[in-house]
C-alpha cells in the first residue's frame, strides 16, 4: 500500500470521513508533520562520502537512518556488495579492503517508521482539525472541562520525541 492508502485506512479507523480529503490535502498534512518533527532525516536526501585511505571491513556513515536498498559502495572504482547494512548507518563488507572508498546512500525514514511515527502524527493533526480533541464545553453559565493530560497533543508530542530520540545519537569509539 502507498503512504496515502495507509493514511486513509488509519483515518477510517478513527471515524474520519476520508472523502473530504484529497491527495493534495493529505500530502500537505504529511509535509506539515515532517516539518513539525524538524529533523533532516524526515526528508529523503542522498549523501556521498569519500575516504581516500580506507582500510577496514566495516563502514560507519555520517548520516542516518539509511534507507534500505539505496547504498552503493565503490572501492577504487569497483562496486562492492556489502554483506549487511543497518538503518543506523553501519555497512559491513565481505572482507577487509583498502583503497579509495566512495559510499552513496539515501537518508530517510523506513516504511516501518512512517507507519509507526509519521502517519499517527498526521492522524492526530487531522483529528484536531476535525474537532475531535475538545478540552471544554461551554453552554450558558455551565462549563465542563475535560482532562487533557493524555490528550491528542500530548500523544503527538510523545510520538515526535520518540522519533527524534530513536535517531538522536551514536557512540563512536576513538
């Protein structure tokens, strides 16, 4: 399924009429959620790194999360097929090699991260727009307030923080 189909399915599960939202509107909500998170990895971008004196069997790239299937490793103008690539940017080579190394890869969220973090943020944004997150009701002299400590804004903020923390740091031994 595409990201828009997944989003529509989530909206339907939250009793939101998806016919009111065109692809363009949903894409604008997705873009807004990416901006709300505010991390470089929210927008796919290609990175190229070079090491003229590489000598190892493992590469630790500078940026991550690395998108699966986007890594091209070249040593002295010959393509090397890695044995394993992690989303955290660790590339394992079949053996120790040395020479002029070039690595090209795309940084961005995996499909799993999109479904686990980004789309729920968008659903919370749309629920807020739909008025499903009321904090109080006023009718004449009567006012009823609801506990919003576990409300949508709190849950959305928690999702954003969880995603940021998932890729927030890396320890390197010197």
